[in-house]
C-alpha cells in the first residue's frame, strides 16, 4: 500500500511539472517574459483608421503611419518607474535611427491613462525624458478610443488593487502593413536589437 501511494504521488508530481511547463510555454507565447524579444503570432491590423491626438494637440490617424516600420509602446505620464525606463530605452533607439526617424520610421507612445494624460501632460513628459524628437508621437484620446487601440494588440487597461494602472511592458514593431512583426520586453529592450529589426523591415520594403 505504501508503495502504491508513493507511486501515485510521484505520478501526480510529474504530471504537475508537465502541466506547469506547458503553461509557461503558453504564457511565453502570449506576452514577453524573461525573453528580450520574439516573433508573435498576430495578424491584426494595428494601424486602423482611428484618430488620436498628439503631444502638440494635432489629430492624427493611425492608418496614416502605414508604409513604414512603426515602433509602438504604451505609457502614462504619472508612471512611477517602468514607463520611464522603457522611454529611456526607446530614446536610445531614436538616437541610433535619428537620420531615419520621421522620414522612414515612426515611433508611437500611447497613453493608457487618457483620463489624466492630455497633450500638455504628454508634451511635458516627452521633454523630461529627452524624447521630444521629430517622428516620435505621444498620443492620447478618449478612453473608449484608447481601449479600441489596445484591443488590436490583444491588450486591455487594468488597475492594480492599490489603484495604480497596470504597466504594459510590451513594445511592438509593426511592419509597413500595420501588423506586428516583432515584440519586445520593454524593461530589458536592447537598442541594437530593435535597430537591426527596423533596418531589416526597411530593407524588406525595398526588395
């Protein structure tokens, strides 16, 4: 009897380990975890005809950015840390592609706190982070509009139990057709890797 009980316990333990491994694999394919970047399986057009407002108060259509690689991330200006880290990483990317930014590549930082982030707040944030560059747009809009944008990336806005907005650390590289070709963990994003991916997309466009 003792042997049977031990055997059943070991079988359950092994089964649990397998299930945990499978769960980790599924989660890893959904959002970036410890990996710096990976190629997601997404087919949604992430640049539809949705109007947002930039840091200068100008209305822009997301679809107007099609035709060139677009780097997208999600921030909010009162973020206590992760958004700043992510923006600093992206500023290094902007430095590397400075000659192409705006002309051949676009960067979009979209707020997930539109209730508090208007153009003025976004402009001040961009200036504080040395991110006020041609071709880098900080965007806001009505809450339901932001929710529509997020849904195309399979994301939703959430709040932590303490009231803080849940951070979205994923950064997306879109191809000229508006579909995701690469996804990165914004907290450990490497400028060299992103720049190489952007250059690859620009080269593909010339082929």
